[in-house]
């Protein structure tokens, strides 16, 4: 019986000892794997955050480039539309002189041929500058607007509404809806009393 007992004990001890060692190793291994996975996960989350930050930075750069492109296109369009502004300002006094000559010539009947010739020159001149986007400001009979009119004097006149332009001393002009020169005008003022 003593022979069978030692055989049973070694059989029992190895079976109980063998499962304990792999379970401990397995638990330790699982704990190491779990910690390693957590570290990997944390690393990947940090990579994702860095990539998102780079993506946001790239999107901002793309938006900046697009805004710059649009601003550059607008500046080019403005330059194209208003490049002749200085030249046209210099030509406006010539236009004024032609208009004055016509006004004086109309008063005298003897100069009918001269007036007709100057009228044709004036018409051609207006057509030429009109091709570049220059248009006259209609002031006479309009309500005074300081954005387009330069009032050089006021005159009492109750036959028209107050602040109405009753005389145009010098015509104003627009260049593609931008003020090139304001009209010099006389404005009606109602008598106070």
C-alpha cells in the first residue's frame, strides 16, 4: 500500500501543480498583453490627434490660399476696370470746355454751323469715354445727394422741393458706378419765415 500511495501522491501533486503554473503565466501574460494593448491604443489615439491637427492646419492653409486667390482676382478686376481713371479725370475738363462752347454758341444764332460741329465732337467724345465705362451723373432736378453732388451754393426757391438741384455748374461723372467726379451744383432752399 505504501507503493500505491506514493504513486497516487505524485500523480495528484503534478496535476495540481501543473495547472497552477500555466494559469499564473497566462494571467501574467494577459496582464502584459492588456498593458501593451493599452499603450498601443494610447499611442494610436495620439497619432490620430496629431493627424487631425495636421488636417485642420492643411484645411486652414487651403482656405487661406483660396481667400488670397479671390482677393487677387478682385484686385485684378479693379485694376482692369479703373486703370484709366487718371487719364479720364484729365479729359473731363476738355469735355467741360466743349459743353461751355456749345452753351455760348447756342445763345448766338450766327454760329449755327460751329455749334453743330461742336455738338458732333461732343457726341463722339461722350461715346468714346462711354466705352470705358464713364457715364454722366444726372443732377438737375434731383434731390441733393452729397455722395454725388458738390453744392457750391444755395439759392432760395420755393417752386421746387427743398434741397433740389436747380442748376448744374459742372457735370459729375461715374466710372463703372464709382464716383469719378461729383457734380458741382446749386441747391434750392426754401425761404425761412
